[in-house]
C-alpha cells in the first residue's frame, strides 16, 4: 500500500489522516515536532477504526527521518491566519518552516509527490518546488479545489439538490481574486445559469469567494480545516488510484495561460505521477481578463517578497 506522510498534526493534518484512512487509499504517518502530539492523535484515530470500519495503519512520529519511504508528503504545518490578516502576510512567518520541510523531503523522500496546504498556498507551493528542485508537476497546492467544493455546496443548497450532482472549476490564486468559471458550474450537466438567475448566482460566487474569511471571523481562533482536509484527501485518492481526475490545483506554470514561473490555480489532470497535464480551456473575455489581473497581482506579491528577502 502507498504511504502518505503528513507534516503537521493540527486540525488540518489530523483530519487529512482521518479522511485518507476512511478512503482506505494509503497508510499514514503523522509527523509533528511536538513530542507525543502526533503519536497521541494517531492512537486516537486508530481506535476510531473499529467503529468507522477502517483498518488503515496510522502512526505518529516527531522525527523528520520518518519521511523516508513516503510516496506522498502533505505539508500542513505553519501558522494560520488571524482575523483580518491577508494571506500574503503569512509568507514571512511560514516560508522558513516550509523551506526546512522541503529540504527534509529532498533529503529523505526525493521521489515523493508533494501536496501543500500552508498559506499563502500559491507562493509557498512555488517555494517548495524550487527548494526541492523537483519536476514542477510533482508539487501541488490545494487552492482552487477547495474553492470549487464551496461553490458546489452553495449551489446544491440553493437548488435543493445533492452536492454530488454539482460541478464547478475555479482558477487563479487562492485569494479573493480567484476566478469562478461560470460555464463549468452545472447540475448533472445542466448549466446553473438556466436554473438560477444571474444575481443569485453572483451572490453565491461571492459567498464562496469569501468563505475562508467568513469561517475565520465566525470561529475567531480557527481557520477552516474540514474542507481543506477533504480536498487534500481527494488529491491523494486521485494519485493513489491513478484516476486522472480533473481538478483545479495550484501548480507551477511555464507558458500555460500566459503564465511563467508562478504557481497558480489551473485545471489539471491528476494521476499516479502527480499532475499529468494542465488543461488550457478557452475562457470568455471577462474571465480571461480577471485571471490575467489576478495573476499580475500574484506576480507583484511574489516580486515584492523576493525583494524584501534580499
């Protein structure tokens, strides 16, 4: 069975371990530098197995050396946002830790695929890929996939249908400037624009766009973690089962959509080797312009942070 190592046993990391266990897709190693934390949570998860019906191996560790032999490494460590804080503000705090983890992966599990959940998603996904020196399609960030699950849920609630019947793609940075591809938002193949009026659909998109901030403001001391964990588990399933699933993830682009040298959310096919290819979809003028503007803002943020580090 494939082995997934999760670095960080906070709310996100622990829930990823739980979802992977329930999916029965891989054995899990939960790693945290705090002595006993990962071991305690792993034991708790294993004791839930008889009730939930899984027998997945989950073990905890406080040693980076236990990354050795991993097929997939998920990075879920780092500081989370505070209410009112911009994602970019986290970069200076989280970049050193993420770079250190990436160096451990390069040393101990150089062939592993890497999934990043640490904010800011796009900027740190690029940092991980550059630190690893890995082929760009082996490093993925959970961004658009999370936002896509949110619009699917909101549309299903508005129409009173199962969220499994709703599809949707989101591209661009994991940021309020993300672009929702309206033609992809469908219910069993039916364009949602034929089922909801434009104003209502626009309101749902704005709600999905701001969902992370809404959850943070409501919970105060906790950012969202169930949906990000589920999104990461979906990526694990696509990799382990080689499903070639069409998913929106953050990956380094080199010419796709006119982007060079940035990780940004785009629609991709995901299989056993990571991203198989980036799908370049024809976009309406309004969505193409919005994507270009969002990418330009991401480029500015990247360049400013790079200059500040000099």
